[in-house]
């Protein structure tokens, strides 16, 4: 080393300090370094506190998600369990009407027929309230494999091929989904 080069001593923060500083200047530099170190330690404590707060918030959020999932699962289970409650409730008047009709001992044929018609209307209303809709195609309607089930093809003079020749049994939709297709006979090609 060249003797004219100043001697360099490291400081607390690792930066070299020139050797020609006085003791007072060195002490001032050391005090400044200690102040910086204290500020860094204070900042570290602040960051640790913020980290602890964020960890707690994360754990609370996780618990809330689990509670929400559990509540949703419970509501789905209840909905499945009681899904037919409304439907069953709408069928009770039909049951009452049938029981009342059977309780009459000396009914005439006209009274039995009238009671049956009223009960059938009640049943149809109950089905409609629960979104169960009849599929009853008319003769001559186009065959729709989504709504109809063809039992056979029959010769039908004067009728277009692949149209309904006769309906053997009505079909039903529930909320626009096929519950039972209508059983039909389809006009054969000629």
C-alpha cells in the first residue's frame, strides 16, 4: 500500500470512514449509525405487528369462508329434504275431495261424475301451480322426439308422414323438462 493513501476504517453500517476524522466526528458518525439502527429496529417491529395483524385477518377470513360453506351446505340439505313440501301441500285438497266423495253412501251416477270432475280440476290446478304441464299433441301435429314417444307407425291416408296419428297417453313437462313423453302413434310414409 502507498503510505500517502489515507487509512480507511469501517463504520457500524459497513461504510468505510476516512482515517483523518476526528474522534468527535467518529462518535457523531457512530451515534448517527445507532440512530439509523434504532429506526430500522422500530420499522422492523412495525412490520412484525403488521404481519401479525394480516395473519389474524387471514385466519378470520378462512374461518368465515368455512362457516359460509357450512351454512350453504345446511341450506341445500334442507331444500332437498323439504323440496316436495309445496307439492304435497297442493295435493291435500285433492285427497280431501276424494275422501269426501267416498264418504257419500247413496250417491247418484251424476253426483259421482260431478265430484270426479271437480277433483280432476283440483288435481290439474295443483300440478300447474307446481309447473307440471300436460303434453297433449293434436292429431296432425309434427312428431317431436323430445316430447313424444312413438309406439308405432300406422298408415294414415291423407295425413303427412311423421305427424301424430293418435295419442295413446298424455305426456307431462315439469319446469320445461320432460317428466313423461306423450305416447303416440305416428303416420307412416305412403
